[in-house]
C-alpha cells in the first residue's frame, strides 16, 4: 500500500512541476513573441508550484509511511 500512495504523491508532484514549468514557458514565450511584459506574479506562482513539487517528491516516502499502515510487510 505504501508503494501505491508514494506513487500517487509522486504523480501529483510531477503535475505540479509540469504546470509550474508550463506557466514559466508560456510567460517567457509571450514576452518573446508579442513583446508583453513578464508578470512577476505569474513567475512567483510558477516558482511556488515547482518548489512544492520538489518538496513533495523529496518527502513522498515519509508521507506514505505516515499515512499508511501495511499489515502484510
């Protein structure tokens, strides 16, 4: 059960990393293609998502261990 919960946490973390990177990329490409100003708030939000994803990956094993109780191990 711990392996499944850890995989779900890592999948969610990968989604956070993906969306954070997507926001950064779209913000940068909007600046490069259209000459729009880069929004600091979008960049901070994207950085927060990326940091949250990295932290969730780092602590996924400990969180899975705390939240599950395997009786068969």
